[in-house]
C-alpha cells in the first residue's frame, strides 16, 4: 500500500501534536469559559435592565440535558426507535444536538449509537428492513416529512464515516463533488475557492495544495479522513455527524482529527460516535451513553466522566463492563 | 457502588494495593497517637523516641503512595469513581502524614513533661486521644470500604473532640491561674490537646474526601443545615 | 508416547512429520505443473499444425476475397466483415441492455419473489445451449418479425440474446463488489440514488463489467450453431455492405470449408482459423486495455 509508505515528511509541515495538544488544551479552557459564560451571563431579554442579578453564578442544573433555556437546539430527536426487521435496535431515545457543542455518543458495540447517528441524516433509509419511528427535527422542521428532501437534508447534515472513504478520484474532485452536484458554484474559480476553503478548514491544504490532481486514495489514512471532512464541509452543512472518525487511525492522525473537531466546533453542530472514551472526554462537551439500544445517561461530559449518575455508565467508563 | 471488578483485573489489584497502603498509613498514624499518649501518661521517654522514629516510616509511605497514584493514573487512566478514589488516596495520604506529624509532636513533648507533677487534665487527654485516633481508624476504614455513611458518622464525632478540647483548655487555664509554676507544663499540655483537636479536624477532612470519592458529591452540598463543621 | 514427546520440535518424530509435509507440497506443485503443461501442449499443437498448414494459404487474395467455389480464389474477407458486423450488433445491443438490467436489479429493484424469479431465469439463460438460441432467433426474428435471412442483424440479435445473461451476471457481481463505503460517501454529501450509481458505482464496476463482456463476446464470436439456424451458412460470394445484407461469419466459413471435398480448401480452413484466432486476440486485447484503463484503486 502506497499510503503506508508515505513518509512522515508529508506530516512534518504540521506542528508536532504535543504542541497542538497544548494549544488545544488552552483553547479548550478558553472555550469552556466562553461556553459557560455564554449562557450563565447571557442576559435574558427581560433581565436586561438588571445584569448584576444575572451575573450571579447560578448553578445550572437545568443545563445538564435540556440545554440552556431560551436557546433552541439545532437538532432534536424525540422518542426515536429503530427496528431492523423484528429486532429493535434503539428504544425510545430523545436527545438534542446544539450548535457550537460537540455531542459524543459512547457505549459498547451494538448499543445502537451508530444506528442513532444515522437517523439524523436518514442514512438508515438505505438499509433495507430498517424502520425508524419517532420525530427528528432540524431547526424545528421534521426531517422525515414530505417537505424535507432527503438529498438536501444530507447536504445540510454532513457525515464522516468510520473508514476513510475518499472517492477514487483526484483530491480536488473529492472536495468539489458535493458543491458540483448541488450547484453551489457557477464558475470554475468559485469552485476552486470552495475547495481551497474546505481543505483549509480541514487542516489539509498545506499538505495537498501542490498535488490536488493526485488521487485521494493515495493519501495517508489520517489525510484521507481529513479529506473526507473537507468533502463534508464543502457543501456548507449545518451539522456534521462523525461515525468513529478516528478508529482506523494511528494516535498522531487521531490527535489531528480531534484538534480539527475542536476547531470546527462553533461553526457546526457536531455529533460524534466513538468507541474511545478518552476521545469522547477530549473532544465533546456533552456525552450520551447508550446501552442495549437505550439511552442510559446524557449530560455534560465533565460530569459523565467524573460523576455519572447511573451505575451502568459508571461500570462502562471505569472498565467494569461485562 | 459497582459490585463487580474491572474487566482488566490488574486494575483492581492496583486499586487494592493503593487502598492497602492508605490503610497501612492509617494504622501507623493511629498507633503513633496511641503510643505517644501512653508515653505521655507513663512518662516513657524511650517509647516517645520510638514514636518519633516511626514517623519516618509514614513519610516513606506517603512518597510511595504518591508514586503509585501517578503510575496508576498514567497506566490505567481511571475514570469516574475510580478517578475520585485515586485522587482521594493521594490527598488522604498527605493528611495522614500530617496526623503522624502530630503524633510525633506529642511524643516530643514527653521528655519536656517528664518532670511535671500531677496535672489534672492529663486524665482527660487519653480519652480525647482515643476518640481522635478512633476517628482516624474509622474514616480510613470508610475509605477502604467506600462507605459514605461511615464517613458521615465520623464527622459527627468531631464535636466530641472539640468539646474535650474546650474543657481541657478551660481546666488548664484555671490551673495556670491558680499555680503560675505550672504554666510551662500546662502550655505544653495545651499544645498536646490542640494537636489532638487538629487530628480530629483532619479526620473530618478525610471524611469529606471519602464522601466525595464514594458519592461524587461534596459533603457540603448534601448536609446543608446539619453541617457537622458548624458546631 | 506422551504428548510432551509429540510436541518436541527437535525430536525425530517431529522432523519426520515436517519432511512429510514438504513432500506433499512438492507432489502437489508437480501435479499442477503437469496440468498446466498438458493444456499448453494442446494449444501449442493446435497453433503449430494450423500455422504449418495455413500459413501458405494466407495471401492478399485470401484476405481480400470472398467465398468462391474455386479454392484458389476463395477469400476470408466476406466472412471477416460478416463477423465484424455481427459482433457490432451484438455489442450494441447486449452491452447497454445487460448493464442497465444489472444496475436496475442490483441498485433499484426491491428484493421480492419477482426479482428472485428473474435472477434464477437469468442464471439459467446463461447456461442454455446455444442451438436453442438459434431456434429462438429463427422463430422470432425470421418467422414472426420477417427480418432478412442470413443477415448480420439477425445474427447479432440472436448472439445478443445469448450474451446478455453473461453480461448481466458479471455486471451484478461487479456492482456488488463496489465497496458500500463509496455509496455511503456519496449519499453522505447529498447525492441522489441516480448520481450515486452513475457517478460512482458504475465507473468503479466498469472493469468487472468489461471482463464479463469480453467473455461473452469471445463466446459469441466463436459461435456457430445458432447462426446456422438463422441461415448464415449460405454461399455468399460478395462481402456484405450493411447489417441487412446476407453474410456469413468466420466460424461458419471454417465449418463450411472443412466440409469441402476439394483438396485446396484444407489449407484455406487452417488459414481462416488463423485469421479467426488473430481477430479474437485483437478483440480481447482491446477489451483488456479498456479494462485496465478504467481500473481504479480504492
């Protein structure tokens, strides 16, 4: 495989992860601070005259699962059940995905977390025998309604898959494909602009700018996955779903993906399925724990990993499962 | 708490070893207080020296605990309850080491008080020491068993130690006023009482750590109103 | 013997077992080599005899002339052109219809009893003897539709019927082997079903489809029996000008000449076989070139 023979030099343009991680941690702190002030300090319209009272550090119990009051979630899933034929894979799950927050779905294999993720852009439609009940809203709009075009939905709710799956086409074509089929660029220059912007956001531009015509499959695994992320952002989605995006990558490539998730947060609502609990802890602000098709616990990541309410969550994250 | 062990058994072994270390430290500290008090009552200067020597063991155990905690965090990446346990173990080892220092401090005063005559409060101090040492013993048992209720009960007993301290303080004060010659000895005894009172406070401190490790909540969040520290 | 002794790696017993395994391996290799050698020997024999007998018959008149009763004047051009036109008709019909059927069955059709039935029928059709297709062509194209007898059009239609199932089966397998991750990727950026199929699945499946097509075409090119049934065995002295002109094809020409009593036609038969082999080689070469061009890694 050529991709394994790719020398490390292709990665050397990027700062070594340790510095990236340090920067990430600093940014995370800032991010968390920003996040917390974002709704504790946010003056309610009515309370605008008395900001001092609002500034009082109120604990936010209502924030654990419901999200901040007065802030509509980007996506809302309500009583979702999924059946594969007779087998029920997901039981009555309700959850909200917010903008500028990363929501992680964790749980043992077969717990339904990937199935659930695929409900948000109706990828389960492509599986014969799969049946979804319940309601999912995108900005308050039912995504399963007749008015919602599934093609548009998938453009608005992008997806990154477990195995890096670039098209066997050039790097440029990989990123340009989405904008092209949706008619997002009239002129070639516009398209080139979108491709460059997307690759930059995905942190891949510097590594590939001189070889856009080369095949996307010739990149290393981590680069391929970032190419797939660039491909997803090229159509300017509002939500990005990631299905174990780093499970096939080595630790350094994984760190880069995680760093990227951090950077993308704020611009997109992100939901990520991961087997790696440390990864969920590192990249997410909200964590949902699934077990046997049920949503066991959903809350702030910092709470889930220090003080989960449910014993099953505790057993899983401390390594006592099964 | 979780009734079954980790999938990775070595993780359980590491945690058990850590708990055993804390337990051992607690035993040493408890024994140190008891011995120091016995030496004080019996005027046993040699025994007091032994107590002072034994404190070095506690220091070594504290270092060992710290090393193990760092290793465990690095190698096992503990989460949730495990993480709280490990962090609590680290903090508790520091506090127990302080308790050992108090025992050493009491033992150091044995030589000074060797020639002291009969001072009445001396009869109160062993009982006070018994309660304080008992608190240390029970709170460390609570840690090993992850028993939040036991930790709460330990807190309740701090009041008794404080009461003892008050009464010893008053008695010694009276003594000093009545007999200025006794001031030197009485002051030392006052320090002993103060040390024991601090041991009780530290045990209460450990109880709070145990409570957080076991439940994930801080004690102050739970026992508002009936705060044992308010007394 | 204890089990400890049995598992001692340096023991004599173990060494004996190891050498036995190597001996078995050598025997198998030898057997395989023999099998390959046998088929190569037969092929070489055919080529050598044909070349020895036929090379003398290859001449300008032979390559440019048509059939004749006089072996000295008889040529293979008419049959070659007939073969070419027939294959053209076959490809033009069988390839698009076969590929579309494969795409529909694999990507769009619901799995139910009807598609199962169709699948079984197609698999059976691929195994039907070619003479049956000839009878079908005779009954449908000539007797019902009254298409011109002996024409490459009818021959091509008949051979297309015969080749289509092969293309459908190969096409379906090729489409099936396109990794689902590519479909997911395209669907994930909002491609419609049609776009997924035509932008991604088909281009990736094309090498496999072409392989199936090559096999089908090679078989059609060498086919004689069904063409005999629709009258492409007539004596035709002029090369066909279009697909509706009476024509014959190379294999049939070879068959006809081999029947001739005249001594001169023996050489002509071998020469025609050489031409047929070269023609087939050429076609396969083109197809393999195309396949390699479209082949992509993923």
